């Protein structure tokens, strides 16, 4: 239904939708292998102190064969595909004025599905107040601009931490993700990126080549999309779901030329079964904790039969599997043959902002955000990462069960005025699972079309 509204609002009735002031969701451009990275030339602007970093960014973009411009002049029919605002050297609030206003002056000529990406530094402990203010302020620009842009355009920010260089592999990979159609439903987000060492050429079309990925809850919905997208990106995939979903699971496994593992993730031996299934394919490289359930009820009416299963599937199972993998810390990881392990867990915007009727679910999902931040430090010691993705309203069977009006209102609330697709979550997870993203660790990335809720 929400998808049909998007089509309706973009068809012959577009003028009526506009006249009535109804939400105007754009048709989002999603990744197709081989399609151009951006929909037009890319403008790079910066403040004076960030000029060298802006040059480095421009060099990277040119290396991707993008049409990079350093001044806002355009041909009569041209539209910018993206504007990159480099603010890494800004020291005082007044420094950001010129580049941000220069970017603003181009926004009327930003193409549909265009991108604005800031590249700035995170405020760090010990920063002088003026520097901290300058850096923290970028967050406000990105979040506001996300709400102003139209036509499927988005605003996001690469936030360098720990002295990461602007052209370090993970900074570059994050910039590319935000510029690309893979981030179609990511809007108004700032992603912190730490230092990362170079490790050979990156195959941007198959960034997961050679990796073995286990995806839980993969018989349908978001999990099935993750499996398909990981296979597209080159991974060998083990798909996991409960025995009752065995037939659908087998269908997904066949479609991705992968392996089906019928398993309840809450089982005591789940981690051992996962390790055993991955071993013949070359050993576990990526775990995606996607299996999840809802059992909504106001807390006043909540009983253990609704609270306990939600916490068991959504949070305790992730912890138990991770604990088995991390049993003896670094030694345990090495013994299990999982150095460089990438863990990506499904959180939810409900875990950030809360949601009526979902104290159980929001507890589990806020818990996922907490376990991710804590796990990150442990896996980092062997080159691994742990991150989470927080979906907003995604059109799946889980959300199809919501009442009609709630469902349609929820899908209109984000800045992008529509629900997301399972593939939008899958693209973010594939990015976080790739080696190029190894400088991103302990983070929760919202993929929510800039949903109104939360921070
Ligand atoms: P879904 O209900 O369509 O699919 C979930 C899958 O997990 C099902 O195939 C189910 O059989 C499986 N599963 C459930 N319990 C399991 C268990 N104990 N062991 C193994 N598999 C199990 O859900 P979805 O919408 O695709 O959501 C996937 C994930 O994304 C969940 O973690 C969910 O909380 C999260 N999420 C979804 C949305 C959304 O809008 N759809 C929003 C935020 C977060």
C-alpha cells in the first residue's frame, strides 16, 4: 500500500498531491550493478583551512571517474549529482559559513536522488570549546538539511575520529556509501569513522568476495534481502532460520547458491552449529544477527509470555552466540579461526526513541546497541568489528501486521516520506561487513529515511 502511494504520488495525480499538501515521496534510486555512482557531477567545497583535505577528496572522487567540480558553475541543463562539504580543518564557528552557504547556493540545482555529504572531524576530549562547537555543530547542519532536501536527495556526514585521514580507506568507503544509491534510505545521519590501514585494492562491485557470511532469520524479509545482497557482493552465505520456516529458507539458500541451516538462534549450541556450518566453506567471516520478533503490549498488560521470547531472540541469542565466539577473548577468536570477524546486529529506531507497546522490543533493541558498543573493543583486537543497523519503518511481513492507519502514517513520517525496502538495510549491512569499513566500529547506523523519532 505505501509503495502504491509512492507510485500514485509520482503519477498523473502528482499535481493534486501537491495541491492537497500530501506527502510527496520520491521514487528512490537504488543500486544496480554497473550503474553510475552519482547522478551527475560532484562539487567539492571547503573552508580555507580544509583546502588540502578537499584536494585529497577530489583526487579520490576523480579516481572513481566522477566528474568533479571545484566551483558551482554548471551548464544550463546540468544538475549536480552530489555536493561534498569538507570541513576537517575548521577551527571556529565562523569558518564553516562560507563553504556551507556555497553548498546551499547549489541546492536548487541538485538532481533528484542527489547527495550532500559533509566530511568533518568529531569533537574529541580536550578540544578547546570553540573547536568542539565547530565540530559538533556539523551534526545540526546534516540533520536539518536532511529535512529540507526533496526529490529523494539525502544529507549525511562522514565524521573522522582518532585522527583518521580524510583519504584513509574507511573514510573513503563511507563517503562512497553515502554518495551511492546503496544509501538510498539513509538520511540525516553522521557516521563516525576511525583510522584504517590500507590493505590492497578494493573491488567495489564485489566487496565481500571470499567471505563466508552467516545470516540469521533469513527465510524472509530483511534477512532474505541481506542474504541476496551479500551473495551479489561475492560472499558465500549460510542462511539460518527456525525449522518451521524450512521451506522458505531452502528457497533463499537455492537463490543465493548458499547453505541452509535450520536452527533456533536461542538454542544453547547455536554458535557451535553456526561455526560448523561455516567451516567447510572456509570459516566464519561475517555474522549478521538479524532474527527478531515482536510481541507488542502496553507494559500494564505485559506478561512473561510476551516479554521473555522477545528478549531471548532479539538480544540474549546474540549475546550467547557472541560470547561463544569470544569465549576466551582474543585467544578464543583466533582458536575459532575468526580473526577479522565482522558482526552486524539488527537494532531498531524503537530502541533509540522508544515506541508505545514495545517496552520489551525496545529493551531488546537498545540492548543490541549497548552490546555492539561493548563487543567492538573485544573484536577490534583481532581486526574485527561489531556494528549495528537501526532500521526505521521497513516494508516487510513484520510491519504488514500493523494496523492499516498506523502503518501508513508511520511510513510517511520520515523526511523521505516513505517506508524503506529490505534491500536498504541489506546494503548498509554489506557496507559494514566489508573490509573497507574496518575503521567503523561499535557504531549504530540508522537506516530510517530520517524518521522523526529519536535523535
Ligand atoms: P520478519 O518477521 O519478516 O523476519 C524475521 C525472521 O526471523 C523470520 O524468518 C523468523 O522465522 C526468523 N526468526 C524468528 N525467531 C527466530 C529464532 N528464534 N531463530 C531463528 N530465526 C528466527 O522480520 P523483518 O521485518 O525482516 O525484521 C528483521 C530484523 O529487523 C528483526 O531483528 C527486526 O526486529 C528488525 N527490524 C525490522 C524493522 C521493520 O520495519 N521491518 C524495523 C526495525 C527493526
